[in-house]
């Protein structure tokens, strides 16, 4: 039998690459000898060819009476590899909506978050939705289309279709809350040509979200972008998510910083009051300080020391525990 002699340097380099692969960071190179694979115990049930793959979201905007946004919404997929040692089993999925005031999508609230939750075993999908003067419900339709895609491909991604969650930060939190409350809207199901159950949200994770539309309590720039800068009282009332909570609203995990000077903490307080009134299960965490836009609250996503807040960083562990409790 042919034998391979591998130096310590080569073994260390290969072990490092193997560790990266085990974390789902890079694809497996084809040139590793099978003996070395066995030594490193790299055994896959199958390699996910679509790990960290990007898909285009298709929506017939005209069917909903909306203008074409002239931008292509994208869904970035971060799917952990299935290993022989752990066995094949269905896992939860998290659709992540970054913030950015409905003006852009923050990178700090996208891939780093996906990696963190993928590392905990969740299939993560980052939605890069249409922004900048895109009339409501353009982004909501795109989010619904993303959930439809995830559920239609549940077997392919080894996803439990009854454990599909939506997560959002700031303006993305408004989008996630909108999806959680309006998933059964006929506009969504008719435009996407599917049953509403395919769009159902099993739980929402809202991170310092924009919830209210009251100019005195909201982040007005976000709501103004959502309404395409038009003074439409009826539409403004419609997008105030504290008023949309009902029996269709799924369990919610929500957190905020009390000193948030961008999106007032009242957005979370009003929303949890609405959840409580409608007997919707929820878990909330209000941290005394940290401001706005913390993302993971550590050096992974910090643009400066002010984004590193250890006390608030506990939201990730609390959220993962909460996710594990959702059936």
C-alpha cells in the first residue's frame, strides 16, 4: 500500500486547515491525502456545497402594485457541515436582517452574526434587502420570499421547517418584527403564490429594534425611508409594530440598551407591553448602557471601544439558550 510521510510542519498546517473546516469557515481542499484525512479524523456525511453561497431573491413586485426596486435582494447562506460523528439531524434556521435605517445593510450585523450562530449549529441566512426609498412593503416581501426559500429547501439544508426564526437589528429589527406580525397577510401569500404557512415565523429575535412610528419615540429617519418620505398617516400607523401584535405573533426574544440615543428604549418597552397584553411569550433584556448598534458587543464587530460592552454581550448566550427552548 502506498504510504505518505508527512512532516510535522505539514501536519500542523493541515490540522489548522481542518480546524477551520470544522468551524465551517472554508471548503475542504481536494489535495489532502486520504491517510492524512483519517489521521485528522475528517469524516463527512457530505460536504455542503452551498455553505456560504449567495442566492438571488425573486419577487414579482408588480403583482403587489409596487415599482421594481431596481436592486437585487440577495440571500447569503451559512450552513454548517454535517459530520458522521454527530449524525444527520434537523436544525433550526435563522434569517438575519441587518440594520441600516432602511438606507443600507450593515456588514457588522450580517456575516459576523451568522458565523456566531452557525457555530452554535444553526443554519443562517443573511438577507440583503432593498433599501433607499423602497416603498413598504418591498423589503417585507423580500423577507417573506427568503423564508419561503428556506422552507422549500428545508430538506436540502437539513432544516426543521418548524424551527425557522427571524432576527433583526435596528431597522432590520423593524423588518423582522414586521415579518413576525404580518406573515399571514394575504398580500404576501398572493404575491409569492404560496400558502401563508410557508411564511410563518416560529420566533423572532429583535436587537435594539425600531418598533414605533411615533415621531417623538422612533428613529424618524428609518420610518421616513420606509414611507419614502411621504406624509401618510394611515401607512405610518400600519408600520407601528406595537399595534400589529396579535395571536399570530410568535414567541419573541428582544434586547435593548437603556441609554440608546438613536432608537429610544421605549420601542422595546412598548413592544413588550403589547406582547404581554396579547399573551405572546417573550424574553426581554434591557442593559443599562451601551448605546446603539452594538451587534455582538465585542471585538468581532466593534468599530471602537464603545462597541465593546461585556454586560450586553451576554445577549448572545441568552438568545442561544432561548432558541434551544423553542419547540
